[in-house]
C-alpha cells in the first residue's frame, strides 16, 4: 500500500543545488528542517485528535467501569474483557457475521462472473456496467428504505413471488429470525457487488490483449482463459476483496441498524457495541468490545499483508 | 456458442432487473395518491404521472430542502479542507526528507484501517469536550480527521510530478509555499477531482456521524432527514418513496455526468 521509502540521495540534492550565501545558510537550513513539519501541522492535528485520541481512549476506557457520564472512571483491570470472554451471548453476535461472510462469497463470485463477461465484447456494455455499479453509490439510508419496502409484507418481493406463482414462499422476511439475516445479507450484496465488480473489471482490462489472442490461437476455451489468464492476472485484487469482505463482515452496521435495529437476532457486533455504549451506558464494556473488534480487523489486515505481499495492485 | 451467448445476456438482464426493480417500484409508488397507494399493488403504475404532491410533501414537511442546504455546506467546507490537508501532507511527505517521515506515513496508513464506527464511543467524548456537539463542525472535523485516503491519492500523483519543476521554480526565487500553491496544487487537478468525487459521495452518504453528533433538527443532513421519515410517515410509503428518490437523484446525475472519473476514482480509493 505505502510506497517504499525513497533513497536518501534525493534529499540532499536540492540543498547542494541551492545557491545561498554562507552567512545565510544557517537560517536557511533551519527553515528547511522546519518546513515539512509546518505542512504537516494541521493534517496531523486533525488525525491525532479525531483518530488517535479516540483509539487510545477506548483502550483506556476498556479498563474501567465508566458509564460515560460520571466525572471519575474506576479502574477495573481486565474485568470487561473477562466479561466478554465469559458471557457467550456477547460473542454470539459474531454468528451474524457468518451470514455476511457467506454473502461476500456470493458477491465476489458474482462480481468475477460479471466482470469477466463484460470485459469481452457485449452489447450495451456500458449500460450494464453502470447498472451493476450504481447501487454502490446510493445513500445507505435510501438503500435501507428501498429494502424495507422490498421485504415488507405485500411488498416488492412478495408481489414478485405472487406474479410467478410462488406465493407459498412468502414470509415475514425481516420479522422472522430464520430469514432476517439472509434478507439483510442479500441487501448487502445488492449494495456492495458493484465495487468488487468494478475493481475486477479494471484489473482484467489491464491484462494485455495479445495474451488472449495467443491463448485463442493455442485453442484455449473461455474457461481456460479465465482459469489460466484472468484469475492469476487479478489475484492481488481478489485477495484485497477477500480481506475487505472479512473485515466488512465483522463490522456490519448501517443497513441492519436502520432496517431492523438489530431485532430478531439480526444484531451485529457493532450494533451491540453501540447499544451498550449509548443505550445501556456501559462505556467500559463497550470500549472493550470496540478494542476486540479493532484487534480482529488489524489481525485480518496483517494476515493479508503476509499472504499478499505488497504487490502492485494499482491497475486503474 | 449461441446458447452460451444467450445465457450471457440472460444473466445480464437478470442482474439488471435485480438492481433496478427495487428502485423502480419506488418510482411507481412516489407518484400515487394515498388512497391509490393503499388500493393498488407495487407493480401498478400510478394513474397520474404528474402528481408531484408526495415530492412536495417530502421537500417541505420532510425538511429535505434544509437537509440539502446543510449537506451542501458541510460538503463544501469538508471537501476544501480535505483537499488542502491531503495535498499538504502528501507534498511534505513526498518532497521533503525529515526524521519522522516514515512514522508520519505510518500514522496516516494505520488510520485508514480503523473502522470509525468502532471508536465512536471515545470520539463522542472528544467531540463533546471540544464543544462541537450539535454543530456542523462536528461532522466537518470528523471528515477531516478520519480515514484520510486523500493523502494517498495526492501522494501518488505528486510522485509523478517531475522535481525539475520545483527546482526551476526555486531557482526563480520561489519559496516552498509558493511552489506548493503555484506549481504542485494546480498540477494536482486530476487528483483533486478524484478526491472530490470519492470523498464527496462518501460524505453525502454518511449517516451515523451526523445522526450521532447533530441531533438538532435544524442541522439535519440528507441521510438523517430521510431516516426521520421512518417515524411520522411510518406507513406512508408514497411519501417515503418520494424522499428516497429525492436523495438518489443527485447521485444519479453526478454518476451519469462523471462516470469515467467515478470508476477510476473508486478503483484508486479502494486499492489505495
């Protein structure tokens, strides 16, 4: 992700080139040393205050029994973490993530399929590309509303089923603990498929065209082209998508929070964390949950760095 | 071969239907009157396609006008800030060699990994102690201080600007500030466009930050206003539909106008 640090020789080059007179050089170098910090002052201030202070603070709050209001915070050591580890219902919400993880698999496979067929000559290519990508840009609250309407009794889904004679399948899509997570995970696929799709499409299009021609001359079928040419060519982007899918599944929040508020066993870990903090005023415990999630996500990212080393994935 | 080709188009049309159907039914509902909505199914077209009452209700009673105004103010300020912060940081990191350079780069990199919703518990206290709660500055400050991917987009771009340009300007007597302002920033226009598009869309769509930090009704943005439709219009789907469409419309227009930039921007943003 970050480009490798530059070689040192670049740094000295402008200095030796500068034609300043010897008496003024001292001031010049001092200013020069300070200059980068002056540029970084404001960006770093925002970064520290709004990202790092909160990160450090959840670490500190997680060791207290704070309610979020009291002026003093009582230090309780690792009690909150012990509570998370010993109350199975607090970790059970991670089960919800499995639905989203499963949905991500469907999402990545579908995205691969559509990216592959749309990278070849197809009529209305741009139209289909636009349609598949557009949901990714749509406001999350609007998506939640669209799918509340879609899943409501007698709504879009039920009417469609009725139109094709499958009305027996109708049920309380969001009100039934057995189906709610499938419905919500499906909504998530609808929303995020477009990003995977466009990433894959960009990667596939950066594979040189001659390779396909050569493969065709050798008698390769479309499947062979996909298996031995496209898939290896876009491996880094697929790897990235898998990681995004895993960390995304762990931190699902917006759609289920707006659509069901976590009712009927659709609560996710983040919904639970937010509820404990702002609803039940258990800041200490909520902070510990946030730390657990943060560590999990960093772990997943670290594994990605190990598995997919810093290959150049910039294929746009 | 013909069967394969037919299957391909069939799958594309199927995907198109799955994407569009949930939205199209809202278009149908948004033009219906209340009685009409109650008495017809989701696929029945409205009797009068020029019945814009629901849009008017959403716009005035639903506070969408104020919402668009608030969102615009926040967007303009936060985007300007993001461009300045991202380009300044990228310029410093790319054009200067200094002791804590790697640390600084690492700090920005790590920050993009922190899912902001997890730290809200503590962010909330930061916002309240800075007395930004219930002001537009809360959202602006958080947009400027979290997930600063703009620095990557600018950095990649600045790396491609030849250093000879800086040096030529320096020989002409320009100091680093005027090099940044007159040489680097104007050349960064494509990067600025990318940042404006991807950050602009993200900010426009952001829900939880304004919901949590700006509960005041007068400060409602597009997302939070639409969210509030759930209460008073509970089952009035014809009004909610109109609200949803009002929210989607600007996105659709921007998408149609700037397709190329949007695809490239989001590819660059996601792969950093």
